[in-house]
């Protein structure tokens, strides 16, 4: 039976990996001028129109992770095929670290440093992160920087000092979207789990033109649970051309772990 320490390390590792996954973004521009009275329907339509879409995606980023006790810096290469696969390869200071393959029904992790591998059902991500209803589609939305956990039948909008705030709530999840008031693009997403008393905040910065749209080349993911994990991401390559390969070979020298 695994020790409590190994379980904690296991959970922390997947929290860090989840932070690494969250690498895509929506559009935004700088805020200028006075804020007008918010139009919820217009904002909803704009959010739908401005969602980041792709068929194939190849990305490279530098990821800096800070926990209450440790700091890590990764170089992460990510490949994705919409509605099919997500592939992540992470290394530290030139040393191969981990390879991850996610499909609609599975999560596969290859620990290259310790020569171990783990094959689990996709719902292992939901269980480890305690995020309710985290299916593959919702996960893709989070990764793409599109809004998620938004109950469209129960929304209200308020005007902040420099943004619009869309509030939505279910029995378990409280969600807030921070919207640019001049172009109706999402700037920040807050997902508050009332049951487990945990929160995830995703913010976006350094927007540059990509295929006639604005793409956030910097972002921060803040995971607040019993401890706090901060993930800063800076992209150096974004490519939407395909097809792509998703290599995931397990050597006979590797050991399976739960």
C-alpha cells in the first residue's frame, strides 16, 4: 500500500501537470475609454465568436511552477488534435522529465526520470483535481482558454472599475468571467469549488497577433487548495499546421505504478 507521503507527491505531481496543460488562450486588447452599460447578450455572442479554435496545434513554452515549498522550471512541448488527443512532453534543464497522452477516455503518464508509467481512465484527472464534471470537452475548453463551468441559465453581469464581470453559480461551482469592456474578450476566469473549498484562477497577458487574432503569449494559473500552486507560462512557438505525431512508447525497462 502506498504511503501517505507518496500519495501527496502523486497528487502534487498531477496538479503541476494540470497547470502545465492549461496553455491556450482567448483574445484580448488593451482597455481604453469609458465603460458602457454591459449588454449580456452581446457579450455572450462575442464570447462564442471569439473562442480559440484549432484542428491541430503544436506549441512550445517555458513553464515556471511555484508551490509553498518548491520551485520548478520546465520546457514544455504540447501537441493536440481537436476532439481526439493531447500530448505533452516536459523537460527540466535539458533533461527529459515526463510525457503525457490524454484521450477522451484515458490518461497515460510516462515518468522518464524514474522509468515508470501509469495508465488510468480519464476521470482520474477529475478525481485528482476534485473538479466536478471534468470531461474531455470541458478539459479542451480550459486548455483552449475558452470559458467553462458557466451556467448560462443562471448568469448575471456587473460592471467593475475596468471590466465586466459575468457571475454564474451551481450547487457546487461559482464561476466569474472578467471581460474586457471594449471588445468583450475574456481576461480572467475564476472557478470556485464550494464543496472542496478550492479555487482556480486563470489570467492572460502579452497579447500578440496570431492568424489575424490576438493570442496571449503569457498567462498565469493559480491553484488554491490546502496549499497554493502558481504556474507562469510563456510561449515561444505556436503552430496550427498538421498532421502531427503523438509518440508514446513504453520500454520494457519501465515499471507500472498506480
